[in-house]
């Protein structure tokens, strides 16, 4: 009989000390519902954009957002879609997969957007896409190149090329291009990024197929600050080229440390390098290095030059590839909206899938049966901290 | 040979940073018996305060903060280091007074959770646009980018350079000086004796007339200014400054915490030893085994130490009271 009160006493004490933990869990778990800023007006169409407006890849989101806004401005000035104006809601995901999921959830459930544009980083598109797919809202990623993104489902599209193509472009350029003629390549991958890992696999496959040798494969984690162990190992393996399929902030830091260690080997990367910040971080450390991209601002094509003129008049800066893709993604969406018989997700997705030979800034865009775009890539070289055009590489027919 | 020497140099520089941060964890634990999770955020703050000051001071001297070629005289760096240490020391004082002192008699778990709360608060305040913002920045160079030594050593089938930069030597030297000062303070002064007494038994210390609150405050100020110094040195070596809530900072703090535990938490010399041990394990593991598992080596070592020697390398065994 004696033990009963003491048992309940223990329970109380146990609960008391757990209460703060529970409260903390509740604090993390709850997302505070935002005010319904997207209360849809009959005379407008609301679309959403989720992007990294801040964080390590901030220029990705900012450039894309600028491109989308330019496209919307032009569309609304020309009368909108069948008389309806388009309004954009942008949420910042800070380059964080959890935030990206929250942003998309908020766009589709609370703001009830007609379509979603975003993300640049494949890992973040992969976080947002399942939510769009489940809710039947079409999503267009302007620039996620990992093949898995559009495999999420029939609501997910993209207007850029995919990594198997980009990887083979880089491998061909490294092996056959007269600039490098590399037979030995070292690889440094961001192991936490699906983009980086995917591109690395494709590059490795293609480079080995072309008779090249991979001397060493090293990894880092996005945001790392010290690369000396990896770089010392790479230096020891004496490669002709170092392939770094990472994002620009990390790549800039890697280049600085590599040059400090006396590594003069040229580096090669993908469209994750595409940012005005790359030159700011790395300075001249990246001169003589190459990366593949979606477009070059030095392309003499009048369509490209016309776009650059409009963009720089509005934003006082030269658009990078991501700004061009944001612009193309938004315009392809508007074309599909104009053709579509209703703005329901299914109708819109069906029209998006029919996109053929769209004359975009980043080249002619056709959506294939896997909802990916088939289009050429360009190679750029860093000179004095700025990218300059080297060559265009067409996809295999 | 060259690769080995290069890895050794890196490990020494990084080890001294880990040691500086670990000292803060270990001192607070020694005195209050709780883990101050907000400690790594003080490091972040030290780094960002240094960045903000550098961007204010350099233009005043007519230097362009974005041009890495122009390094200011060395006193600028010293001034920024001291200001960051003072700022973070004050913040450490404020945190202890506002967040932890009211909980002095509360269960340990409450204090621990408060520490996590303070950490989240600092991270998110730091992200605000009018504080530091949520984008990474580039720290201006405050020391000339010179190689003190560039040795060509045989390695494999050729010769390769071993580079020792001024920055690495400065990190090592500054940390060593700070650690010696701390050693003197803790073991040779009256205040240090008071700290050790409070660490031994708070109640008995207060019965002996030691002002426990003041000693606790002083410990926080000391730990926080060491953290600020670590933050400053960190951005000197790695100028790519991550945004305040980046997960990489949490990892840095976590590794320093592991260093404190490996050395024997509560033991000042142990924290320094632990800092170097994990830097060596991390750097040599990454170089000789694989860089994929860089963090794994550190935490695996933690598990091994906890299994074999739960009190850490220099920790004294806990005597169970009968």
C-alpha cells in the first residue's frame, strides 16, 4: 500500500521534466499558418515561386526571381492571359530543403497558386516537387538538372537540360576539347547535394568511356570551409583537370585554397558555378577554368541580346544563366496558360507537355515525353573573374 | 613526406581553433555542470562582428575591403580581435544574467533546453537583414597573404611544396598566447582559485565567502571572449563567411564540444588536448583513409573514448558517494 503514492509521484516528476521537451518539439513541429495573401481575385492569376533568396546560393533565387518578374511585367503590359493579369508570390527557402517544403506547401494549400516555378538546386526541387504532384499543381523547375526531379510525377516539368547530358558535355570538353586534352581527372563532389552527386556520376561515366582515367574521388559537404585534406590528396594524384560539380560559394573557396597549395591544374564544373558572386569570392584564382552553362551573355543571337538589354535596363546588371531560365520558364508557362482550355492543374500540365520549339533565350525548348527540355549547352571560361564564351555543344539527336 | 607535413600543419591550425572553442564549453560545464549550447553561436557572432568591424575600419584607412591585395597594418587586426572579444564577452555576460541565472536552482534539463533556445534565438537574430543578413560574405584580408615557408619535399615520385602561411602561424600563436593567459588565470590567480572552488562545490564555495554569481559571470565572459577569438581566427583562415544559421557552424561547435568531452569535460588542459586530438584524427583520417567520412572519425573517436575512458583523457574518475 505504501508504494502507490510514491509511484504516482514519480510519474508526475517524470512528466514535469519532460514538459519542456514536449513544448520544444511542439515549437519545432508547428508551422505558423501565414495570412492568405493569395486570396484569389477573379481578374488575376496567381503563380508561386520558391527560391533561395538568401543563403549560400542566394544569387540563384534572386536571378531566377528577376527573370520571372521581367516576364510577368511584359505579359501584363501586353494584356495578360485572356484579359487576366498574373501576380507572383515569392517565398524564400534560404537554400534549405525543409524551408523549401514549407514554402511550397504554403503556396499550394494556403495561397492556392495556379502553378509553381522553382527551384534551382535539384535537392530543393526534389523537396518541393512531391507536394505539387500530390496537390495536382503543375511545377516548372527553371534549372534543376538532376534527372530525378521530373521523375516525381506528371505535374513536374523543367526547361533546362539534364545531368546525363551536362556530364557528357563536360567529359567531352575535358577529354577532346583543345583547351584541356586531359587524360587524368580528379573529382571533388559535394556529397550532400543530389545535383553534385548526380553530375559527378554522369561525368565519371562519360570520361571513362572516352578513355580517361579518374585519379581520385574526394568529397566535401556544402558550406565546408577547410578543403586542405581533399586538395592535398588531389595534388598528390597529379590530374590534368579537377572536376568540381558544386555550387559557386564552395567552388570559390575551393579555388582559393587550391591555388594557395600551389595547385595550378585547371578546374571544370557545371551550371552550379553560374553566379556573379563566383568571381567575387575567387578573384583570379579561377582564371583559366571552365564550366558548362545554359547560355552565354556573349551570344550574338538578337533574341539573347534583346533580352539582355531589357534585363539590364530593369535591374542594372547582366543576367546570368539562371535569370534567363527563370524568364524562359515563366514564358513557357504563360504560353501554356493561353492555350489551355481551363486553368486546372491537369489541363495546364497537358498543355505544358505539348511545348515544342519554343524560342527561348536559352535556345529552342521542346519538352520531351519525360517532361525534360532538350537543348544545347555552352562552355564558358573564367577570365579576370568573369565568364566568357568558348563553344556551344548540341545534344545528340 | 610533403603531404604528411602539409596535413600536419593544417591539423595544428585547426586544432588550436577547436581548442579555443572547447575551452568555453569545458569551463561552463566545470562550474555550472551544464552544456552551453549557445556557445557555438558566440563563435559565429565573433566572426560576424569581426567582419562588420573590418568593413567599417578599412574604408576609414582608405583601403578597399574587397581587394585582397591590400592588407592593412597588423594593429587593425589586433584591434578588431580585441573588440570582437569584448563584444562577445559582454554578450556572454548578458546571456548568463538573463537566461541562466534565474534557473540556477532549476533542474538541469530546464537549463539545457534554455541553452538550446538561446542558441536558436542568436542564430535567427543574426539572420535578420538589419543585423548580419542571411547571405554568406567574404571577410576582407587583415593580414598580408604571405607564405612564411615554402619547402619542396620529396613525395611519391616527385617533389611537392609544403606551404606554411602567415595566417596559420598567427592562428597557432594567438591561440597559444590566449591559452597560456587562461592557464595563468585559472591556476595562479585568486580569481582562478575561486573558479576552481566553485567548480568543486558551489555551496561550499559560497559558505567560504566566494561571490559565486560574480565567478560564474566571469567564467562566461572568459569563455565567450575565447570563442570570439576563435571566430576571428576562423574567418582569417577561411574568409568565406557562412550565414549565421548555417548548419556548418553547429558542426564546428559540436566538434569543439566533442573535443571537450574527449579531453575530459570540466578539465581546462583536457579541452586543449582534445582539440588537437580531434583535429589530427579528422585531418589525417580524411587524407589517408577517405574524405567522405571526415566527421565520422571524430564522432567514432568520441564513442570509443566514452566506452574505454568515460571521463575523457585527462578527466578524473567520478567517485560515487556511498
